C-alpha cells in the first residue's frame, strides 16, 4: 500500500508533514481498516517535480488478529 502526501517545502515534508502522515497511517487509517503491517517500510522522495515537495510511504498491510482489535 502506498500513502502519498505533499508539503510546501522539503524541510516541512521531512519533519512535520512526515510525522502527521505516519501518525494518521499507523494510528488511524490502518486501525480503522482492521489492518496492521509487516515489518517493512519504504519511503520514496520526489525532488524537482514542481514547487511542492512530494513523498510516498510504502507498507505491506495484513489483517489484524482478533485479539488486536
């Protein structure tokens, strides 16, 4: 699964925006879907696409076990 987000600058992308995206992905979205992830995470940064900094977080989702709900 790929989580995409952008920010106004590369510095903002790699600090506050990244923290917010990770908190939302792992703390809210995956839990609401009753998913967790395998121990894998990739980050892909795009530079020079435009005046906006863009990034992707890649994870491998798996269903939660019953006792994790």
